C-alpha cells in the first residue's frame, strides 16, 4: 500500500514539473486579441483554441524541440519552432497573425482607431480592410470595386451589376475619382468603352489590395480631382519572408500568386499574380442578351530599401479583354459584334524619410487604355486610345507634436484619339477621327491640427488646378472639424469646393483660339455628422450631406489679328446652364472585430435633382441651351438604399459571411406623357419612371483543412439567393395610350448563381 502511494505521489510530482507553453495571439490589423485560433504542437499533436482574449495554454510537454502551428480561416498558416530545455520550463509567446491577403513584415504597425486608420478624425471616410475586401468582392468576380458597392450609400450604377461602376450618395461614377497608390486612374477596369451590354471587372484582385478608402463628400483637396466622391486604393507589398504561394481554382476564375523577400538581407519584397476569368461560363444561356466577355490580367509589385530611410517601389498591372456577341448574324452593319481592349498601368515610387518628422514621396506613372469594336463583317466601327504620363511629389512635415503640414504637386499629360465609322446621309460608309493632347497641373497644401488634448481636430486644405491654357485657373478650399464632446461621442463638420477636369484631352486645333466653351464643372459639399462609439469596436453614425454642382459656359473676347496668344475663356453672366442638387441623411451601424460578429448596416435617404437653364453666348451665332423650367430627378436619385454585410468565424477553420443590398429604384430616361387632340404625345415630366426594386442576398462560406506546412480552403458562394429579377434599363419601346406611361424594356440582372472553388496555400 505504501509503495502505491509513493508511486502516485511521484507521478504527481513529475506532472507538476512538466513543461508548459502559453501565450497570446493578436491580429496584425489593429492589434486586437484573436480568438478561435487553433494552436497545435505538431510533434505531439497537443492542441488548444485561443479564448476570446486571444490566450492559449498547452501544459504537460516533455523537454525537447517542437514546432508550434497556428491556423484560423482567413489568416496565414503560421509555424514557430521552439525548444523546452527542462521539465520546469515555461515558455510564453506573443504572436501576431496576418490575413491571407496582407503583407507580413518584421514590424507590426498598430493603429488605435479601427475605423479611422491613420487619418485625422476630421476626415469623413469609410474604409475597407483586406479581410472585408475579400469577403465582399464576391467569389463570382473577385473584384475589389464590387466590394465598394456594398458600402453604405453606394450602389451598382443603374442597377447594372454586370459592371463594376458605382454611384455614391447621388454622385454618378463619372464624378468619382479613383486613385491607385496616389495616382489618379480614369477607368481601372476590364471593359470596352462604347459597348454597354457586356460586363466589366476591376483590373485588381482582392489578393493585391491592402486597403480601400471611400471619401463620399467634403474630402481633403488632396483627392479633389472630381466633383462627386473619391476612392483611395492602396496595393500591398509582398511579405519579407520565405516565399509563399497561393493557387486559386474556381468556377469563375483561376489565379496564382507568389510573394517573398528580395535578397538574403530581406531589404525588399516581391509579389507576382496572374488571373484568368471564366465569368462567361456562368452567365452564358442564363442572362438575356449577354455577350461573351473574357478577362485576363497580371500584377507585379517590387519594394526595396536602398537605405534605412529610403525605399523604392514598382507596381505594374496589365490586362486584356475580349468580347463577342452570341449571334452576330442577327446584327445590322455598324452594330457592335466583337471587340477587345487593354489596360496597362505602371507606377514607380521613391520615399525618403529625411528626418523622423519629414517625409518626401515622389512618383511617376504611365497609363494606357486602348479599345476597338467591330461589326458582323469584322469592319472596325470605333476605336479609342487613352494614354497618360503622370508625375508627382508630396511632402509631409510634422512640425509640432499635434500639427502635420502636407503639400503636393501633380502633372498629367494625357493624349486621346478616337475613330468612328458610320453611314452618311447618302448611305455611304465614311469615318471621322480625332486626336488631342493636354496638360493638367494641380497642387495642394493641407494642415491638420489637434487642440485641447485631442478633443478638437482641424483640417484645412487648398488646391490649385490648371487644365488647359484657355481654361481659367481654379482655387478650391476645404475645411473640416472633429469635436469630441464626450469620451465616446464626436461631431464632425466639413465643407469644400471642387472642380473636375474634362474627361478627354481634346482642345482647339493648332493655331486656333477657343471663342466659347463649357468650363470644367464645379461643386460645393457640406456635411455634418455625429458618431457614438459603443466600445472600441462598435459605432453608430448619423450624417447629413448636401452636394451642389454647377455647369457653366464661358466665352473669350475677340482676338486681334496677328495676336501670338489666345485669351482665356471666362464665365459669362448667367452662364450656368445646369445645376445638380443632391442631399440626404445616412445612418450606419458598424462593428469591426476579428472575433464574433463583424460588419455593417447602412441606410441612406437621398434626393438628387437637376435643372437646365437657357443661356446665350454674347456673340453670333448665339447658342441657346434647353430650359427645363423645373428640377427633375437625376439618374442617381434612388430615394432609399440599404447596405448590410456580416461575417462570423464560427470555428478556427470555418467562416460564414453574407450581404444584403436593397434599392428603391433608379430613374430611367423616360416618363409620363399626355396625348393632345391631334394625337401627339407631350412629356409631362423628365425621368419620372423608375426601375423596379433592387434586392440581392448573397451568402458565402469558407472552410479550411490544415496540413503540416500548407492548407487548402474550400469556398462557396450563392449570389442573389432569392433569385430577384433586378432589372436594368434597356430601351423605350413606345407609349401606353391608356396610362400615358412609357413602355420600357428591361433586362434581368444576375440570376441565382452558385460558385465554388479551392485555394491552396503553401
């Protein structure tokens, strides 16, 4: 009996002396504790799952050398070698995990605000993290610009979900400026310009985008290249570690991505990806009048530290698009039957930290966007080519503890050409072509300050623009304020003026002066918001906004004979020929967390109208503009918009997400008519008819299977789970004599569409 007791006590003592490991796991984005992470000691298969506080504990390990493996769906597989010297050894770990589509470095930057990032609290913005971009960009397309369509106040333009373009709180896509790594990019899509019944896809995938930031109104003048809204996109660097590879094979697309360190000293990184899209196979035969459209593209990003204070980078993306209608024999001559387009974007950058308080950032970029369309005889019908060189420099100076001064200069040199073939009045084929180039210059200065121990944040910016020699220079101011009235309550106010350059570079022929011209449109923005934080990771935000656009005509005085220079076109009295006016309110409930539920619910109430005026140019031939005499809805006047997104990691290897989009209907270019006694129909309003209600529910699931040094993920998604019609405008076919309503032909949106695929990561 005594022997048994002795043995039992010895076993207890031995167990008490067994080695142990424990630690805490955090998220690289924001530094939040990461729960539901599987932690395994590979040699013994001993395992644990982190608690909601990110902590884990694995006891009873023998002395020896081991490998610790950590996995969570949506995060990179992580292995850490370690050793236990004695039975009494207790080793503690502090581990940071990164999302699959986020670069990993030896230095982890943690921002205190999960919603605002590093920007001033006086800036009104909504951002998307890399994880949110992946979950909302859809398996169907893997398009970050479709992720933007899920944000509050944003909709696919005109309900056309086959295209990646979007409207923002009453602003059309044509008035949204898009920046990729601080370079203005006109149309970063796979698309063919004049063909409206195909599809478009962003040239970037969710795997190469690190963050997207939407600035809907009254934003800093750094982003003031358009009058509507701004989207700031930043691509990610490759990881500065051993080479990593990710292969994705799905119904909708296939992609391969590799990344790793440059050089044995890990002073740089490389990232290379290539994608082939098979969207046609999903929509062919299921969507009316859908053309066959195919996409392929590739991306390259290089970064290298020349010195501890100087870094150079190169980003390049190139893509090709093909289009062909399913029944070209049914088309008439000069109707589009096939086409192709290309997109090339190359950016080189140099960052120099002159001191801990002074940063210089220089960049140069080249952009090329050609496309061409053919008819059923394979005759070229249209051809466009946009090319652009861009150069710029920015300076950031933290001249005091709570004061940052920024300034920047940008110069763009676009060149556009167009070709159009058509039948003239004698039914003879003819063609016309145009070529033009221009010079756009802009500069801005911006000051951000914090007062009263961070209770008040002020931001002011001023921008200067010059588009062409004959267009007057413009100065545009902006100011915003963030006021924290309580620990978790903040008010924001902002106002700004903006101007937008013409879409094309066409100017007057060589040797001619411009006598009259429509001037670049101007806009005024006003916003006021209150935000209540419900803890660190949850917020409720109520915002009111107003946007006013002015389209103005200008004229130039007569030029004396033999004059060597042309006069500037200046606004004429009463020269406003169109006003756009949009205002509304928006409420957002958002929770951002790596644990439990994360997502947002946003509702936007909007009214967007416009009016046209009659003006006359003060010299012959006295051009007159149509006078509507009243305000009427714009095509972006969707009164009610609801955007909801949620994701939840149920287990370390299983994640669920879904989104619901609702729109009350966009106006279409038709309306109500009244029939006169002579049988003639007269319109009683403009844009008075609307598309039907838009509803779309998408659901997605991701499941991981983990092996020793690699893992495979099965993902599946069902788009438009309720199979709602979601019609988009096609054409007007006549007028109903009984109701006076226009007879409108619509085309169905994306029907219920299941997609699936596999991702191998090693």
